[in-house]
C-alpha cells in the first residue's frame, strides 16, 4: 500500500488553473523551466503545507509538462505524496545524506534532476531574491549552459488575486481569528498571566470555528503595557493589571491561508490617549475601506487613511498594509503612499493599521479584506472597538 | 519615560562573555567588524527574541566597542531596547519607508551605519550562507573598499557549547516539553479530533511548567496513522481511532532556547511492527547515550545507534541528531556517521531517532542531552516507552 492521498484543499482543476497562469508568465518572460523554492509558492501550486522548507527543496515547472515535479528530502516525500495534487511518482525524495552535509545539499539533487531530464541547457527561472548567494552560484556553476533568470515574486504577484475557492478558505480563516478575539474577551482579566491568556487564545485558534479546525498556527503577538509600543513580542510572564492595555495580533489558518486580525483590549477604562487614537484610527480605517474599488491604487487607500488620521492629530509611519494570503504576508503590493499597484477584484489585503507611536505607546486595529466589484468586503465580524474587559 | 528594560534572561556578564568569544574568533579570522543577521545568533548575543527577522536587520559587532549596535526597523526598536542588554541608544530604528520598498531595504541602513561610523573600509564578516544573493551584492557594491569575508556559522559553532546559565534554561524548556507529553497522555483518545488534542498540548506548552511559562512556541507536529510516515505535517482534521499510532514532536521554549522531544503514542495495543521497531530504537538510543563522552566524535554516537538498530533488523537513513539550542536546530554538528566533531562538555544535542521507514510507517523517539564530564545528561524525565492510551 502506498501513501494515500489526503483530502485536497482544492480540486485538481484549481491547481492546473494556477499553473497555467504561471506558465503564461514564463512564456512572457521567455523561460522554459522554473525551480520554485519558496514554501508559500510551493503551497500555492501544489497544496503542500508540511514544514520541510528549512532545507532546500524545489518544485520544478516545465512548459512541456502539465504537472510539476517536487524534489524534497527523502523523509518528507510521503507528506508531499499525501498532500500534493500531483501524481506520487512526481515526488522525488533526495537522499538524507544531503542533510547536514558540508559539501552538498538538496539543490544538488534539483540540479541533477534538471540535467537528467534534458532541462540543464534551457532558460531557467529561479527565485533568486529568496535564495542564498551560495545556492545561486551553485546553479550557475553546475548548469553552465543554462540561461538563468530571476522569477522572484513571479508566482507571488499571481497569488495576489484570489479565486472564489481561495476566498472561501480565507473566510474560514477569518472566522477562526474571530473566535480567538472572542476567547480573548473571556480570558483577559486583571490578575491573569499573559502566557495563560495566550494559551487559551492559541488553543482556540487550533480548535477553529464552525467545525473547521485551524490547520496551523500563524504568528501570534500579545503585547501588553508597558510593551504596547512593541509589535513583535510573543507575550510575557507578567500579569494583567487594572488599566493594562493589550494589543493582539494573530490570524486563523486554513490550508496555509491566513486571515490576520488585530484588536486592542483594555482592562478597565481605556486611557484618554488610547481612546483618542482609536477614534482617529477607526475613522481612518473607514475612509480607507471606502476608497477601495477596482481601479483605485494601493496608494489611494493609504492616502485616505493617512489624511484622515492626521485630522485627528496623529500620524503612522509604517505602511497601512500589504497583500495577504498563504503564510500571511505576500511580498508584493503594499498599501502605502506611492505604491501604484491598481486594485482589481478579488485581490486580498491586510489593512494593518497598527501604530507604534513612541516608545511608550502603540495601538492596533486591522481588517483583512478583498476588493469587490464595487468596494471592499472585510472578512472579520468583530466590531471595531476597544474591547474593554 | 523611555521604554523600560525588561527582565533579562541572562546577566550582562554572560552576554559580554559570549561577545568576547566571538571577538576572539573575529581576530583569528582577521575581521574588524561583523554584521550578524541570523535571528538566532542575534538572540544569543543580545537577548532579543522579538520576531522582526522577516525583514533585514543587523547586529553590528566591532572589535573596538564593548557592546554591539542593533539596526532594525523603527517599529521594532522599542522591543529591542526592552529586551537587549545593550544601551538603548545602541538600538537604531531605520525608517519604515524601507519596508515594502522595491529599491532599498534595511541592509541599506546597515551599510550607511557602517560607512558613517568609519567601518566601511574595514575587514567585514557577513553570514553569507544565510543572506540572499542580492543582499551580498549590495554590501559589495556599496562598500567597495571593505574586505568582505564569510562568518556564516561562526557564531553558531560558538553556541554549540552551553554555559551553566544556558543549560539551566534548557532544563526549564525540557520540563515544559515533558508537561506537553503528560497532557498528550490525557487528551489522546479514540474519537478525539487531532486538532483538539493538538490545541490542548499546545496550550500546555504555552502555560509552561513549574511556574515558568513557555516564552514562545516551537515547531509542533502530530502525525497520526495513516500519516505516521510523515515527519512535518502539523496535524489533521481526522479523529483518532482504536489502533491509531500518533507520533509527537515538539519542544518547550524559554528565552529562545528549545529542548525538543519526540514520543510515539498508540490508542490501544501497539501494532507488532511498532513494538519491534520501538525495542530496537530504545536499545539503539541507550547505546548512543552510552557512547557519549568528551573526546568521542559525533560519528561515534551515530555508529553506536546504527549498529545496534541493525541487530534488530531495522535501519535509519536520516542523521541521528544535531546540535540544538536557540530556535531548535543549530546548523553545525550532526550526529551522523562521518561527522568528526569532537564532543566536549556542555555541548547540547537533539538525539533525534525519528525513523520514517517507508510510505506507510514511521516511528519517533528522541532525547535532548548535554555532554557531561563523563557521559550524557538527558533533560527529559519522560520514560522511553510507547505511550498506550
């Protein structure tokens, strides 16, 4: 008995559609073959979500083949056979001897595969922006007859516009994030240790919502006073006190797709400055969402937010958000002034309005949304309020 | 009021000792200045554990200065001031405009800092193995008078031997991992959904043990039949059934330090093959641990395991473990045949005997240990058994 195929997050036709778009882009850039090494792009093109990307692996896409071939370490091949839509014989496990080996690694196996399959002298696209310098050198050295070009973010830009099937999954993720916020309302209390509240919220994000468990955990941050000015500390060993402010940022995850969400909590009455910032930020958020429509630019959204916030006497120095999907941030379009990416239906963004204003004070709120035919659809059902507990 | 210093995981003298060892290695390699960009190495040399490493940052170490300087994006500077042992004015937040910017990124700020501080024409060490090719090119292009050398894993090799203070923290992490296994014994039952069991175990890893919470979550894998052959799938939406085998791999985390642990569970009587593999693996583990002593090599440990397992009719193709500490795996020494790294007191390893034998069957067991003056100290208190629930 071979490794059984697991339940697939998407039908085969969906993966073939995605691949077809990538192949069109390959033709446009005059490339014959791609080696995709970024885990989120591998997930997008195959359904693979197992966490083997800390060692080299490559999804090889050729214009001449309908399905790609995946090279990963031998011990991870069964997971790939189980999760990927491709035929199991297209999953190739390279020898474990390449792990922890000072002289060779998995990219040597990928290069051998290209050579053995007549792809060593073709026009080859790599995600060079995300490859170590030494790995790029290896491809060049061992494939001297190949024409190597850059395909960094080639797949990622395609991911920006989601299919209806992807959007359905992102709504499931958003429902999980909402469940996390509701759990936070129950467990954040004066006298409770930050870690204990985090444990309860995280457990909720794993259990999921509406009978659909989280399939992974995304980044999780609980930054409470005196650390409200920090965005990326997990949590501390302190206890909440009367007057504590708590900034929460996390996402639900379904099949790799994340819907991030941020909300601010207050134990007891919110401080004056917090209430004033909140008022300006919510007004800015509403202005930003009102500016969303096909044809507007990412810059327009940021201008709408920034100019509104300014009327309330505040500024935000970081961008207002970014494209979002598999593994959270897609490193493509940013909701920032000057980013002239034109919004199109079914692009998805994290409108990330966290604002770490000075060393003593930060505030968070966000929405994950898609561009509709006429405006924006936000995925969360949580009110845009300071949650007072 | 400026950002307050948080409780430090280690005293200042400990960080200065680590830095002094790094500086000795810099002198040996004839380097004047280092830019450390790997998050785990930054943690080691400063105490910083916030998760800002998805954008460029650099800890600049100069032979001429006692304390390093840290460059990170502006919004993460307060977290660095809070967590790092260095003076707050040695934390430099670079402009948020460098984030999501197609033309520049945080390494431009690091390079400007080097130039502005008279370090632009010196002998400069980079962790090139972990830097994108484009980033290395940028350092070379913008610092044409610098002599750029490779310091990849220079810090990581130093990390291999732990201080007593680090070992105490790793024992705390191990107690948390043990608590996770004990929770798994309570919640893994026929009819329970994998995700729900995972939620309970993960919550325990956050709550911690002995009054010391987990300070983060490490990787977590729950691979149950029919996926026992996969090491790196998080968990699934299935329910456990009578006869299910469950492979668990996770770690406790304290201040960045992880003690990984793997144990295999069975709902009801373990299958025959599982019991036979377990017998051979435990015998192999005991042989491996008995071979640990200062002066033995990593290879010796692997030979002891492999030759014992073979007597029981099994083989393992992946390495038997690796150096372990901050953020789990240290990419230095491997417990594999042919790795001639000589064991020395207080080196720490994950004796990782997970064995994914064929597409239908895998088994896991592991111990995190340190080399003592005479043998091995394992950190976990969990019995080396198949946990039958």
